[in-house]
């Protein structure tokens, strides 16, 4: 059996310095803003999760609408509990997935919730 050892490529002493310059300073403003956005998305998600968890008739209605592929009614049910975030839903025989986001394409913040039936 042969053992191969990785050897990094040889860089000559006069190799251009732009390839080994230090990374720029870490900037966290956008990162922290994204966390704040996700806190708001989580609050919306919590409203929905509490409603599904605590209200059997709501849970039944939401699952029935999803299984009937009634996209409009699924969204109106989710909105009825106070969810204001932009949302995208998908469902299959095993689960429903709700993606909450800001609706702003420049903002990458998103919260995904997957619930098994």
C-alpha cells in the first residue's frame, strides 16, 4: 500500500505578494443586522408554531388545505395568526416547509421551518 502525502505547491521567494496578503479586517455590521432580521422572522415563526401546536382545528385546516394544494388558503391561514413576513411554502405527503424572509432580494436573511405531518 502506498501512502501519499499532500505537499503544498512551492512558492518561490519572489512570488507576487497579492497572493499572500492578509485578509481584510472582519466587518460584522451586515452579519449583526441579519441576526436582528432573523429575530423578527423567528417571532413570526413562533406565532405560527404556537397556533399549530395549541389549536387542533387550525392544524387540521392547514394540513387539509396543503394536502389539497390550496396555496392561497394555506397562505391566508398563516397570515391569520399574525405572520407578516414574506413567505414561501411547499408541502409533500410527509411535511410542510415554510420559508420566512423579508421580501427584499438584497437581504439574504431567511428562516426555514419544516414540520412533519
